[in-house]
C-alpha cells in the first residue's frame, strides 16, 4: 500500500496569485499523477509527473498554468499559477504502485480562489 | 479515447437493501478497473481493484465484477447501511498507468 500526504489541505487564495501543492508518498512509486475535481464533477487528469524530467500534460492543461516538479520517486509538487475563481477545485495527487498496481489518492487540496 | 459512464447518477435505498451500481466503458482494452468511495469533504478511498484477467473481486459486503467484452462492471453492496452513504466512482486503468473516471453514483442509505 501507499500513504500519501498532501499540503496544504485547504487554502483560500487571492485572484492572480500562485499556490504550490506538495505531495509526499511513504514509499517509492512508479507513477505519480495530478488530478483536478471541480465542484460537482468527477476527476480529470491534469498530468503525469515524471521523475527528473518534464511532466506529461493532458489536453487542455499547459505547463505555464500548472508547472509540476518531481525531483525523486516519493515527492512531487503542483503549482496553480495566476489563479482565477475558475481554478477553485480539489487537486488530488495519485500514485500507482508497482507491487499491487493499485491506485492510491491523497486527501486532496481544497482550493478556493476569491 | 476511453469514456466511462456510471448509472444511476444518484440512488436512495432503505437500510438493509441489496443494491447494484453500474459502470460502463467504451474501450475494452483496459489494464484494470478500480472502484472508489468518496465521502463529502474527503479524498478517495480504494474499495476494490479488478485486473483485466479477473472476473470479480470481493471484500466484505462488496463484490465487483468485470466483463471486458461488454465493457461493463458492477459493484454489488449487500445489506446496505447508512454508513455506506457516499459517492462511488469507477476508474478504468490503461496501460500508461492513467485512469479515466466516471462521474460517480451518489448513494444515500436511509435508516
């Protein structure tokens, strides 16, 4: 199994500012992902965080808006840049383990932009 | 592109009833399928994982089945309890490790 810690758990941010979300896993994992869940909707994949190289972004998401880092096998960050109220969402870090191929999620970072 | 649909979107049942949640997907070339539970204000909790070579998985009162050829999975909950009230999400996993989620079924179990 894998235990994922995300920080911050919640934040209220001003329009135009940026916020960095951290994801720490208690074991080395092969794959790390960042998802967004907008109010009342399901999860949408933002990008795959690749260790030591640029993240792979899904259609509709760009590096300038959502820069991602993954310096090692257990840690990743997602920055939401130049925030607007439309960025108010839950941002979830997810990992996939090699051992049992199960997907695990963090508790999420609840972001409100005012 | 994989598309995942969950029916019904919402379900309300009296306590003690057995129920079935449905998940359908358009591309049968899947790696695995996972069911999650999400409580209000919380993240996702994994319930059951079915590999593409498996037909079903069981955990306590939960049983999940997978029929790849028809693009369907069901989550069966036996003897439902008020504590089962939550949103249930189906996630279909592809080879690249990414998953496509359905919109979820919101279950309410009334005492």
